């Protein structure tokens, strides 16, 4: 029986980092989060619904974000997500790790 490969934690952690950073700018609904990530990354990064909503649910369970239903400006019901204090702390820690990792990778690429 073939086993499906489990999604690497690094990719999951990167999605968390991108979502938390996006929410650090203010509350947002899922579509807005995905659109922001795509726009800011110059259309390089695309977050699919099948990845985003399970991640949002997991982050809500972890206490990093909170969510509530609201009526949007165009009179639609949407679930808005916001960063919690615990989420800001986690974001700060993960961003520091990401900065160290990307700096180290950059060094290897320059000097390899």
C-alpha cells in the first residue's frame, strides 16, 4: 500500500507566517488574506482555499487568531480573522527564525 507523503512542516509554517503577517495589518476575511499574499508577492505566491481555511482553523485552535462573523461593506456575511496577542508573539518568533534562515541560505548561495 502506498502512503501519501505528508506535507513538510516548513511549508505549513511558511503559510502560517504569511497569514499572521497579513493579519498584523488588521482584520481580514479569508479571500482578502489570499488576495493580499498574491498581490504583495507580485503574483508569485497563491494560497488555495484548500490550504488556507484548514490553516486558519488550526491557527484559531492554537489561539494565534480569533474569528467572528460580520457583515461586510457590500452587505455580505463573512468570517473576519484578527491576530491575537499570542499570535503576535508567535509571529515575532517565527519572523526572527525566518530572517535567520533566509540570511543563512543567502550566504550559502553567494559563497557556494
